[in-house]
């Protein structure tokens, strides 16, 4: 979709964001519907702040790296088995299992908003001031740079209640808040470990490479 010299790309899926007692924070995007086809990507913030993108192919790596900020990009197989009770994610040097709990109070409120409205960029602009107050670390519109603008339209929210896995051969430890904020972009994930159903709209200038 194009508008006034900008092209909109829409990604529909779920984002899981968790912290760990090892200090590693992980944000997994599982996108069954996207202009790049179905894929899963992983953003890892190490304990020292190093930000790593795990992408399944070069096209995904290029698009995501131009939209968010990373210190290192790794291209290799990334897979996710996802259902309402848990996630099993495998990627280069990453193994991650998440236990998903009940829908949160905010999730119940999100489901009351008609989906077409909730996923519209204009609605994301209206909800941004509220999101900043209600969910620490979250914004529903903004930019990580490169002339791109993003809009997050959340439609559901579940708590993550358990974590198990390893990163680069070291156990992640137990579940912890996603803190400090990973710094991938303008608002990566709620501080409370969670799974968010979301439609993300990325506006790219038509002159961008």
C-alpha cells in the first residue's frame, strides 16, 4: 500500500518478549502473514547490552535491520512452534521454551476493540499516549530511524509464566522482567513478560534503498 511517497508494509502475528535472570532479554516475532511470507525472527539483547538479530534469510535480515537497531545480524534457520499454551523457538545458538498463561486484564480490553479499528495506524497514534503510561517500555507509534515509521496495533495480550532455554551454550535461567529496555527501537516490548497479538505497519519512504 502506498501513500504520499511512502509504502506501507503490514505484518500480522504475535510478539513474545521475555527477560531472564541471566540478563539476556529476548523478543520473538512470529509472523504468519507478511509481505516477506511467513517467518519468525528473534531479537536478543545480551547482558552487556549487545543487540543481536537472528533472521531466517537475507530478505528478512535486511528489512528488520533497516527498521530496528542491532550490533550484529546472524542469518540462519529460525523456527517456532506456537500455540496458546507455549512457544518452542530454535535459532542460531538459541533454544527457547515459553509457557503462556492467561489473558491479562488489558488483553480482555484489547479484544473489545473491533479488529479493523485496532490495527489501523490512526488508532495506534491515538493510543500511544495511553500505552506509555499503562505499559512501561511500550509505544504504539514511532521510529527507529532510517526514515521509517512504525505503528503497532495490539489485539490481545497474554502473560508469559515460564521460561527455559539457552543462548550461546549458556542457560538463560529463570523468567525475569524485560529490563533494562533492550533498545532495539522506539518501544520493543512490555516490561512484563508477555505475548502480544499485533499487526505492525511499517512505512518506508519510496526513495529508501
